[in-house]
């Protein structure tokens, strides 16, 4: 399951996380969602892979706060497309 989080309430992610040990879910944080990134990492890092769009971290001035984190991957749009083919189905939370 690919969860694309764009910035509403991050607690909505919970119902889409696959509840097993396989890390079969991935979360892409984009747009206004980057303001919730600390909470998303705190709540979901052990249950899901977390990706964040580089462009949106730069645009919000938050890149330096997260560029050294080992528990997320900062991605570009090419990687976004690759992830959208690797994780299916997908859902967007706005």
C-alpha cells in the first residue's frame, strides 16, 4: 500500500498501514504534509517506509532539519514514480 500524505491530519494514515512485519506500506510525504513529518516519523517509522519529496522540504525551509535522518528517504519525482509502481494499491490523503 502506498500512502501519499499531502497535509491533513496525519492520524488518518493509521487506517491504511498494513499491520504486519513486512513493511508492506510506504508513506510519501509531500506538499503541506512536510509540516507533520516529525510526528509521522515518530508514529510510523517502525511500521512503514517513509519518503519525503525533496522539493517540498526545500520549499518549506525544512530540508536542513531532516537531511541527516536515517529513518526517511528524501526523494525526487523520478523516485516517486518508481515507488508508485512498486507499492500498489495507493491512496492519497489530503
